[in-house]
C-alpha cells in the first residue's frame, strides 16, 4: 500500500466512537476520514440504521445536511471539523476502506464497497454476551473487524481488539483538591431512568447531605432533581469536571458499549464506586481492583458505603493513593500507542 493516505468512509452514530477514529486514523496516521452526508445514502439503502423501527427518522438525524455545512461540519464537543461525503462524491472518488459500526448498516455498506472497489470492514463496540448476540454481525461480508469490546468466541475473520482512543491530554490525572464538602459525581447519561442504580444513589445521597452529590448528563424521561447538574457540551469540559470530583459514582448495569465514561474515570484517576460485576466480561473489567482503584458497592448496605466514603474523606493520603492507583491502572491496561500500531498493521494487510 505504501505511504499514501488511505481514504476511509465510516458510518456515524456515536460522537465519541467517531472521535476515536479521528484521533487514530486522522491524527496518528494522516489518513482521510469521511462520514456520509445526505439522505441519498438512505434512499439507496446503503444506510439502514433502525430503518425497520423508525423509517427515515434516525437516518435524518445523522444524514441530513445542516445550513452551516460545507464539505465539513464542526464538532463542538471535540472542537474539530468532520469531513463529509455525499453519495455522488463517494462514487466519483471512491474510498479505499468502508467501515460500518452498526449491524444494520453492514449489508448496505458492504454492497457500496463492492460497487466502488473498496475494502469493507466492521467495527464492533457493543457487548456480545453469546454467539446468538453475534449472529447479526455480517462477518461473512467483511475482510476484517475492529473490535472494541469483548466477544464470547473468536470471530471468523482477521480482527484486532483495541480500545476506542480518547484524548489523554483532556482526560489526564491531576491530584484531588480539597473541597468544603467531599464531592461525589456521576456522569452516567440518563442515570435517573435506571431504577436500580439511581435508586441506590438516591437512597444514600438523600440521607447524607454532608457530601456534595452531583449528576451530569441527560435525565431522559425522568424529572431533574436537586442533584442534576445538566449536560456538558465539550469533552474537555467533561474531563475538567471529572477532575473536580473526589469519588466517581458509576452504578451502571445496562447499555454499555465500549464504555467511554468508565474508561474516562480511570484515566483521570478517581476511586470508582459502582457495580464491578457488570464489567467483569468487558474491556474495562481489568481496571477494577477492589479497595485499590475501586469499590464494588452492589449488595453493600447504605451504612457500609457511607463508611467507605467517610474513611476516604478522613484520610486524604489514602484517598490520594487510590486516585493515583486508578490512573496508574488505566495506563497499565490501556495503551493507545500499541492499539494504533495493531490497527494500522491490520488495515495495511487488507487495503491495497
């Protein structure tokens, strides 16, 4: 393939997943990354994400042009311009590699890749707990796979298991700073809709107002309460706010994919209080070290949890040790440099 820049077309459905591709393919490799733009992709049945349930509603969310679009669109959350490609442009100047990150788009994007002579690959970011869960993934159409989750069995095609890259300049470790009240923050989006996880949070927070309890992100269909701190638009600001926390509260037991928030917490280095069992078979699982980087609070009583929090509050040296251990563990488990090298080798072996 040589040193030429590879042209990559990938479907867009998750802004942090997309940014991980930008950081690796664009910033590290110097390649050209494009997202499809225009409802023609939907009309030609290349883009089919949630078509069966929502018709063209979801497609419009991701494919309809904005008035401010040129050949790029500015991503405010990551402060970069994303390159856009209409169907006509993609046919006139075809990409070298086409990547689909949702199963609904596998068949359509594979067909487009065949028509223009491009290599087709799939990108998997959501957890597959069984072979049945993997059945909708069209490995038969792909030359290779980019896997950012744990799979129950080895896929039938060449693949690489990597972490979705994010900015370690933003999500960097800094020591905790003293607060008038020990600060405990959650960044689980739509946290309030999770009755079990949020119920435990409220059960403890409501009866322990001496701590500063905070919930960032959308409340979804639930009504905001006294803990709601709203959404934060820029990822750099999310990271900065995470660093103001003394404890990371992450009682999540549903709908995780790669798990950006849980990885973010360990990267910035704060003791994580959550449900370790949910992550046992996910990429974030090795980050959890009981009493060293985190505490599994599933099944623990309110008194037990509060006692752990107060113990950390009353022992700043112990608290700082856990913060440092969490950040150090992240860097032991995750190497974006190594992941990028593996990914580049896989792509260069299949894209000519």
